[in-house]
C-alpha cells in the first residue's frame, strides 16, 4: 500500500487508445515529473476530476501526446491519488509511458491490485469486487445485470443485515455470561432461540436464489447423454444450428466430450455432448464413456435421449436405467425420432415419476420449444421474477453462507439441549466468521490474494 503502482488498464494490442493507470501516494508527483501540460495554469490548479492535454515525457524525451485524467483520493476508484493516462494505442507507446513511470519510482501492479486497494481502503467490499470481474466477463445481458446489481451493494446490504443480527446475538450471550444475576440482561433460552431462528431464516432467504444466480453467472451445465446413435450429436448441432459434431450411422463416433455455449432466452447453456454410454471393449471408447459418467455427476441438467422404438418396446439399457434412477431430479428424458412414427402414444409409467418426459424429434425440431421452456423453468425454479433480485452467484459466497446457516443450526440445537451459553457462543462465532468471509470483514490475506489474482492486470 506504500508503493505507487502502474499498469496498462486496456487489453494489450493495437487500437485507437490505451489507458495506463497510476495509483498511490506519489502518483501526482510522477505526473508532475513526466507530464508537460498544454494549459499549465489549469494543471497547477491541482483540481480533481479534470482532464488535461499535453506531452508525456521520459526525462526530457517526448513519448506521446496524451490526455491525463486526475482523480484525488479518497474520492477515486482505489481511494488513493490516481492518474489515468490516455495515449495512442500502440504497445510500444504504452510500454514507454509505463517505463517512464517506473523510472520515477512506481512499480508494476500485480493482477487485481487496483481493486484490492479499493477493497482495503473501504471503497468496495468483496461481493462488489467479485461483481466487477463478473461484469467484465458476463456473456449475457442477464449475467451483466446480476453483476451490476451486486456492484450497487444491494446484496451486501442483505448480508450485512444478517451479520449484524449475529453480532447482536453474541452481545446478548456475552451480557448473560458477564452478568448472570442481572435480570434485565439475562437472555432466556426462548429469546435466544428466537433470535437464532430469525437470523437463520434471513440467511436461508438470501441463499434461496443462489442456484439461479450461479447458473446466470456461469451457465447451465447441460449434458447430452444416451446410448450410441440415439441422436446426441444431432441434438448438439440442432441447438447450435451448425454441423459442430460429426454425425454418423456408425456407433461410437463421439469418443470425447464436445463443449459449446448457446443462449436460451437470456440463460447461457454450457452444452456437453458425450460419448454413447455402453459397455465397450475398445480402450479409447471406454475412456470416453468414463468421461461421460463424470460429466453426468457434475451436470445441472441431463438431456437423456431415448430411441422411440426402444422406448415402445420397453428396452432400456442398464445405463439408461441408472441415469433415470440416480439422477432423476436433474434429468429430462427426450423420446427422440418421434418423426419416424405415423402415430404415437407415450406411456410415462415406464419412467420414474420425478422425470420430465417429452416426445421429441431432433430432425424436425418437434418439442424444441417445450424443452427450452422446461430448461428455463428449472433455472428460475418456477419464478422468473427472481432474476431481478440481488442474488448470490459465486461458489465461494454460497459455501460461506451455507456454513453460516449450518453453524446457526448447531447453536440452535445446543440451546434446545440446555448447553451453557458460553459454549453456544462457539457456534455463533463460527457463523459470524463464515458470513464475514462473504463481504470481507476480518478476511485472511491468502483469501484476498486468491480472489484478486483472478482479476486482470490493470484492474
């Protein structure tokens, strides 16, 4: 935090302009040493939020004509004095300007160090910091809206509300322990239990939309599965509307996973076409089948294709039966090749009741719209309005909140079991530590380094 840091804030390469960011206590001194303004009086006025035109120098050597934006801390992105230098968009020019700053005592910024300083200086919390990355990398408008919602602090406010409830519970417990004979401060078991229930209910409410938030942020992991030649690769191609996967009458054509992304509505689908699942003596095909099972374990949704003729004959392979039994809640069964039937009558009693079954034809696209509606229903858990709410979407945040809820439940069970309050406080403190990890209260340095290392240089 004592160093002044510099980095290229725009993507490397050639373009119209590059922006170089300089932040730290010596940023303005470096600017005075390296920048020769056209309007010296305006520059010397030293006002914040101003833009200045002039030459950038390395010593006495002119490097480029630039625009310099000046932002005085703490009212800046990092909370420190910041200069942003807008130069012509060649990498050589940008490198020379950065070198000139280094010659004046700056050092190269690490990945995410500007945002890390913003966090350490109290400009943003960890939820907002991670939302910045999500906004930059968003692939859909919905993902961008979700990140923007988090960036405004609306999600942080909800989390801080639960955190304050837990702090209040700890205060009551401490008062009871310190002043056991004081009736005013004595926290009865019923009152403590009610407070724990209230805090847990608020946390559970925040957690409710996390599945949807994670899918909006990362995409819905959708695995296409089935026996060989049932139409899996054709389904992938139909989704993409291009010949991405090889389609052949020869069984076992697909040996490896094929990954693609498409949008259904405003939801990103991460599609995986897998090898046909069957017993095989071919060592290469066996590897493909093993990978298919691993993909099924990770999937959010499984599209299991069944051949309509095999279905009508009740000929299910053991692999199909395993998928329908062990992954029922995330499986959609598509009775494919329905176009080959002059008429059909599906009997859903062949298939577990929890599974959504759809007559389908990859060739004629029969059933596609119904499939998309069912996918979206699962994403939003039947409530499309949920996408407008501030949602947890980051696995780190979700895990921390789940751990917080678990610790609150343990504390509640301890109260019911008449455990002394000083021991109950152990679980309550654990809950506080977990929820504090979400926004960054009392966070460990190694966690910070892990989070901000995922940022790009210059951010």
